[in-house]
């Protein structure tokens, strides 16, 4: 009886060690995955009154009013936001689940905050967001009544690889949508046809941004009524202006470890949210600031973390 019991116990302990090693391996893989995909937020938008909203991944949602005063609107810490200017989604059940969720904050305007994917309100008043896995990524369309449908299946990247995710999305003129992948900007017309609007190349001597190895790494973007694109190239610490004719101009170059992650427009002014990037995957280390670039090319920083009461 004793020998049989000892044998059983040894077998159980061996299986336990194997299972524990498996659990450790799973945890290590999960941590690596989180480290690779973690990044500061890119949410920034301006309402029709000229008030600026931006997300700090470490402290929440903030507003800069027209007098320059900062106020925190929410302690939620997602990555992306969109303005629902006409409050169409004020009472709509919003997407939620294992792949991320969208939350509603405030009213007039209603702000939509997204944890895991970029979002946009189209000119048609519908909400657009990604769904699916790499290689089978779809752009979903939700109406204010809550009805959802797959608008388009997104193609392979310009390099012929499965598209893992989109890095930014925004409404454009004539019912179009624009989205970014690492080195390209794609346009989806009102009928769902997808084309490549711009290919962005790595600069000759790209800066070294902590924890970022992709050059370029395009993220948040905005498009004006003429089709001029402004896009944050986080990997190369710059904001680019791209005309409909394809002319690319750098309108902002920051210095490491600072890099832009998102842009917004109000009239002829460009607003940029920038983050101090760090090698550590710690949200509170990513310090935000907001910059205003005037039409004459001059710029001024209008918000920093030391002006954000309670942020750090």
C-alpha cells in the first residue's frame, strides 16, 4: 500500500511540475505579447467650438477649453476616441467583448472611447471599427439604431502580409474613410472600394524611439475637406502632410524620446498629441503633451502633464 501510494504521489508531482512549466510558459508568452503591442494612446479630437479632447493612457480623458484650461472628464484609460458631434449614439448599446470595448462619455458632444481598436464616425453618421483576426480583418459598420454589419474585408498590407490591425481611422470627404497601416495610408470610398493613397518611406537617418523598431510607424491621422492628409509617424517622431497629388512634407519633427501618436484639425490649425516613450511597459511613464501647429508652420505646446491636476 505504501509503495503504491508513493508511486501515485511521484506521478502526480511530475504532472504538476509539467503543468506548472506550461503555465509559466503561457504567462511568459502573454507578457511578451502584451509588451510588443502596448503603446501610448493616440486619441485626440476637436469639437465644433474649438475645444480639444485627448487621451492620456496613464490618467484618462482630458479637455482643453478655449481659454486653455485643462479638466479631466474620465479616469478611463483607453487608446482611441471619436467625437459623436450630433449625439447619434447617446443611447445606442456599444460594442463590447474579449477583443475590446467602446464606452460613451458625456453629451453635446458625446465622446466615444475605444480600448483596443481605432474608431471613426463617418459622414453618414455611422460608427466604424475593426473586427476579426489578422488575415481576416473586417471593418464593421454600426448604425445609431445599433444594427451592425461588415462594411468591407480589409486587404493584405502593401507588403503582402496579413493585416494585423489598423493603426488609425478617420472620415474623409465624399463619404470616404482613411486608415493607416505601418507604412501606408489606405482610402475606402463610399461604395467600399479600397485603394492605396500614400506609401511612406523611412527617412535616411531615423530617430531611435524607445520600444519602437518600426520605421515608419503610422498611427493617428486626419483628412481635410480638400483631401489633404495629416498623419502621425510615431516610429520616426514626425507629423507628415500629404497632398492629394502625393507630395509629402514634414511639418513637425520631435526629438526622442518624444513622438506624436495622433492628430486633429480645427480650421487651419493642426493639433498633435505626443508622448514620452519609454523602454518600460508602464503606462504612467508615458507622459503626454499637446501641441498646436499654426498654418504658418509655427507651433506651441498647449498642454503638459504638469498642467493636468492629478494626472501623475
